[in-house]
């Protein structure tokens, strides 16, 4: 554990989970009829709050953190997933598209956004690049059967605001700290208790050299749960994508380094706001940072 921010709230009542709190606006049965398990239908104030969180995150990263917003495809070719390291190892966790072309639904915006620099040689002066994208993400959760089946914490379809940085090799460790700080800024603006945890080598993903997880406090579970994972891939992805820059010193092409992380997972942030801001009467008071995005209201009732 690296650090904690803000004490977990103390309630003089038994805190409800997000499903109980928002049951009138969360229709899991309708979603199951349409698509099966691990899908959701959000209605009314819940859908509006989900949209408000998304817009708040994007605006913060663009206006305050200097990211360029990009809108990218949600369907990608096989070699694009090879480039960022999801394939060949994690094919079971992907949704393949039936057709003549070998394509998949994206599991994270990291895939299309990082591949924007595929097969390119950038000028040193163009770095760093900072991209932010909001996309749906699609995962089969093949290795998580029976895990987190209650509510919307772990879904086949969910939304994230993703941060990607492309930097010179000597800058990548500072960039990881910076990007992690940008994700943390969202949690702080929403005044949500969280902790930052550095993953040990055995828990690292296939491609990452270092990963810092941000975990938000969920009162109903009485524990911290992952809401963002920020990773430095060094030149692993760049080598697979042939993404380079021309060094100002030597003039020779060298591989860039790539860093990414969620800023944040929207559905999990929604859960955290609902559970941390409940007052025991069915009312959820909104963080100050969200009120302009919710038409000026200070509370929602389900």
C-alpha cells in the first residue's frame, strides 16, 4: 500500500449497497431478458448520474490535465489487440465478431487509443502525447465465473474514461506517477475515500512493468475495491506496434514508452458515489463537483 486519502465515512445506520439504493432506477431483470447475465439497464436519475460522471471526468482531464479527447472505434482487428498485448494470451476474455474479418469488441479504450501511434515515427518535439477517451468496454469475464455477480460492479459491458500517455523512455516513470495522480484527482474532487496500491510482480499483467491500482471504499462491502489500474509498459507495446520517435540527440529512431490507466471506471465510480453519499432515507447527496453536471441539484432520490 502506497497511500490513503480520506477516512472511510461512519454511518449511524446500516449502509445499503448500490442495488438496494437505486433499485427503482436499476433494472437488471430487463437487461437479463435482453442480453443475459452481467448486463444492466439504468433509468432516470441513475442514467443521468452515470452520464454526469462521464462528462465530469472528461472535462477534468482535458481542461486541467492537458489531455486531448479522442473518439475511437469500438471494433478492432486482431493485430491491434496483439499490439497492446491482449492477444494472444487473453483471447478467452474477448468478444469476437462473426464475419469475414478477424475482429473483436474492445475490452478497454487502451487498445484503439494506444494504436493511434502504430507504425509511426514521431518527432521528439511531439512528445509527450496525452489522450483521453470515453468508450464502452466488452469483456467475457471468462476467469471470473461466479465472482461479483450482484449488481453492476463486474459487467460484460461497462464504460470507462481512459488515459493514455506516449513519452520518451527517460520520462516514463514520471509519466506513470503523473497519470496516476490525474486519476486520483477525480476521486479527490468527488471526495471519495481511496487507497493506492503497487502490485507485486506476481500480480502484474502480461505486458506491464509496473502497475498502481486505485481502490475506492465501498461502505456496503466494508472494503476497498479497484476503480483504476495505472500501468507503465515501457517499450513492450511500442515494439509490438512499431511505434517510435526520432531522438533529438542521435537522430535515430527509438521506441517510445506507453502508459495508461482508467480515469475512471464510470460504473464503479457510480457505485462509490451512491454508497458513500447515502443518508439512510433513500436519498443520495451529490458531491459538489457533480452539481453543475446534474442541472444544479444537490441530491437524488430513487
